[in-house]
DNA sequence: GACAGCAACTGGCTTGAGCCAGTTGCCTAG
DNA sequence: CTAGGCAACTGGCTCAAGCCAGTTGCTGTC
């Protein structure tokens, strides 16, 4: 927007949580390390103990930290999860300078690229509006439809819903806009801390148009995965649906055992 | 177990949350309905507003309910997500009081149950041993094979690998052993803090025996999901593979949008 | 040396109060 | 009739205090 960001006054609990998170991310607080106690934190920041407690709760909810009754709060030894985006993925982004898809293609000696099928401004389906927590006054989203290729083979189709305001802000309304790190690279450059939640996974037989775009041989099922990206405050700002060949999912997920 | 339940004194916040949850599950509070306000609840239960607030937070964390600033708290219209993998699973158990599967069945007015197909002590496949970080001296795992039913319909087959020591410890070697919260309820009672990592997801056509156990119509693909459960120190103690009808995944995952 | 007990820590949960910020609907002025 | 404004609701966040329940390590006793 044109408006100046008013250097938004941060809530005390967020501030404490952010400081701690930073300390963890820089390694100042190593995995396994004990955080300052709630009472200690409250003292340092001049807040009530409840507020420090709330900060820790935020981190614990995110899985960064784990509280043990009577002992203390500890940095988790292991990145807890498959948080595309926050942990694993953005690491990969930063280290390789490529999106996971492009990285995987590169590893396999292939060339990854994408094509923009369509870009539209629409009033979103109720489901999407709800997931993005759109208020009535901002019921307009950008829908971008991309198909990703490894060499000449289409691998997955991605549908991205982004609130219109954010889409304009980031230039994603322009089909030319791409980024070596993917759309999320753009978000990251804007200072978004993104976490991606996988909201649903299902498998089904493809619809006609999906089969066409993905050039699917008959009988091959597709995986249908929905992700939501949230910022550090838990606000969703993007909803993504992947539809991909189930027999090529190794590109996006670990390969199954056996 | 034979032990008497000591009529455990319930925390006020849990009590409120449980009452609300029951109201939601019985349909007394229909999807979309507004819950009593925080102040109202606090009044009714004779607690501080913060306590009522905490109760609502428990439900919201479980995805059963969603709070809207200035408007109220509403029962979610869609089945809440069971975010296998992204969160601490144990929260969901506690908040729902049932395993996700049983909960989902209950919501759909069905009866969830499981059958033990087999229990064996084996030397695990290399893949499993590696994931469970088994040393050479402890190369013995319990394999439990269960089929879960919603009413009479088989929905998924679960194969659980647990290091033999742990299995003996928890009584899981006994086919009679079950738990309303699932196997993980048993772990939790033993003080394990468990987190479940989703390691791989793929879809494929079923093998012959899978098709038989799951009574699959021809042409229906299965989802094959592997999870690993780790404790607070990141030590794995269980590996699980779900094989489920892809067209019924709504039972385990949120149904896809659209 | 082993151990029981205690003190001093830790987080868990609650209280009751207050202020802020969204939302809604009513009521009044035009 | 409409538009503006206000009052009364909602949840969001914080405070300062207290009690409870685990954990840890010290200390004095045997």
C-alpha cells in the first residue's frame, strides 16, 4: 500500500517471543539449551510473568521449544516437523538458492521451469476466503495457475490464492514475475517469515483437465495437497493447491520406504 | 486396565472445554453456531474470564472452534484439521479426548473400531531400523498390524513398528491392549511427549493383500503415509505406516477444498 | 557412603482487574 | 429515508498476585 508502515508497536509477548526465536535461529540458544525461566524473562522485559509465559507458549506452539514441568523450557533438539517453508524448505532455499522443485530437478540432471496457465482476479470460493480469513471488505484474490515441468515433462499444477492487496504489493499480478526461489522467495524478500502448513492431503483420480495439463497416462492417480502459508503472527496470506502425479511425488516429498 | 480411575479432579479450564466439546459433538452447538461469550462462560462456571478464555483456546488449538475479534467464537463449519505431523499430536488427543480417527468417526455418526491382524516380533527391515535408530544389539521390533473400521467399512491399515523393549514396557505385545486415545494414549500415560513427523506421503495402486483387507473396489488408489514418533529429545520410538483408501481420506485428513 | 528431608528452584493454572480494538445495531439529526 | 455517531457488545492482551506440583541439589543424619 501507499501508506507508510508505522513501525508497528509490537506486543510485549511477541517481542519476547521474537527475541527468543532469533536467539534460537542464530544458534545463540543451541538445541537442548535451557531458556531463561518465565520469572527471569518477565523481570528482564519488565512484564508480568504471564506475558513471558505467553511468549514461550507461542514458541512451544510452533514446536521450537518444549516446556518441562519443574525443569525448564528447552530448545528442541530436532526441527520438529515438516514445516515446508520455515525449517526445511527455507533452509534449502537459502543454501541452494533454488526452490525445492528446481533443486530436485537439478539433482536429477533435469531442467525445471514453470508456465503460467492463467492469472485472474476473482471473488474466492467460501472455503478459500475462510482459510485466508478474508473479511467481507477484501473479498478479492489473485489466482495464479502454474504448471511445473522437469525438462519437457509436466510434474505438477499449482494453484495459488493470494489476497489481492498482497498480490499487488508483491507484483505477483504480473505473469512475468517469477523468482528463483519461487513465490516464497518474493515473500521472504519482503520480510515475511513464512511457515507452511499442510492442511490436507488426498489422492484421487485426475479430472479431465488435470489429466490433460499433466499429460497423465491413464490409471495414474494424483496427489492433491493443500498448503496454507502463514506469517509469524499466524496470519494466513496464501493458499496453495498442488495437484501432482502420484508416481512422481518423490520430487516434493521424501520417497516412501521399501 | 484393571486400575480404578481415581475420578481425577478436573481443571476448571478443561472442564469448560470438555463441556463445550461435548455440546459440539452432540450437535447441541451446530457448525457455525456462536459459543457463549468469554464473560458469559466465566459467569456460568464461576471462574475468572481468563479461565474461560483458556478453555476456548484449547478448543481453538484443536481446530474445533474459531474466534473472531469483536464478533464471537464460532463452531467451525468444516471438520477440523488433524494436522498429522505439523503439531504436537498429543495436544489433539487431549483436546478431543479421542484419537483423531475415533473422533472423526463419532462426528460422522459412525462407530470407529480396530481389529488386530497380527502381532509379531521380528528383526526389522534395514529401513525401519535406520529410522528408529536401532543399534545392532537391539535389533528386535514389535510389528502390530491393525485394520480400522468405520462401522463395517475398513478404512485404513496401520502397521506399527516399535522397539521390542518399549513394546514390552507398554504392554503393546498384548493384542488386548487398546486405548481410547490410540497407541499414543498409552505412550502419553507413560510420560512420553510425542511428536509425529510425517516422513513420506505417496499414492499408488494397492497391492493384492491391501485390496483384500481394505475391501477396495477396483481402481481406487491408496495413500501410503509414513510417520515417525519422537519424544522430547528427538529420539524415535515408533514408526507407523498407514495405508488407506484414497477416496476416504477425509477420515484422517481434512477433505480437500472445492 | 547412603539416604531422607528440605529449600529453592522450575513450569502449570487460576484469579480479578483493566484497557484496547473490532463489530453490531440502534437511535438521532438531517 | 439516509448517514453519522454512539453504546453495548465481542475477543485480545496485559498486569500482579497467589497457590500448586514437579525437579534438583544440598545438608544433616544415620
